[in-house]
């Protein structure tokens, strides 16, 4: 049986990071955990700002600005906000030309 360098590296680093007997998370589990952490950060950010915040402020202040130069800039935070709105945790209000996001 061949043991590839990648397999060795994965086993080695898993042993360093994971408690004994714990299994490594699958990519989808990692993504779900990451999404939950990002959503918690956004909610905390909005709760600290009862006046609300626009998407670009949220992305900038949380260090989530995209490097993409096209029209879909900062889509990650916008997408996460959409999920929070769908679950009734955040609301979107239009004030003048600004679209403010506020936590409930």
C-alpha cells in the first residue's frame, strides 16, 4: 500500500490539531461552521449599531471586502445578510438612497 505525502501531511496535522478520538470535519461541515461564525459576527456588529449599517460598511469593518473589481463587490456579506433576513434576524430599511441593515 502506498502512502502519499498528502495523506501523511493530513494525518500529521490532524493529530496536532484534533483532540484524540475526534474526526476531521468534512468540507461541507467546515463551510457550515464558517458560515455560522460569519453570521454571528455580522449580527454582533449590527447589534452594536442600532442605527444600522450598509453592506459596504459591514464588509469593510469585518475585513470581508472582496477583491473583485466587478459589479458584484462584497457579495459574501450581502449573501449572508440575505440568509439572516430570511430567518428573521435582520431587517433591511431604505433611508434615502441607503439600504441599511439592522438586527432585530
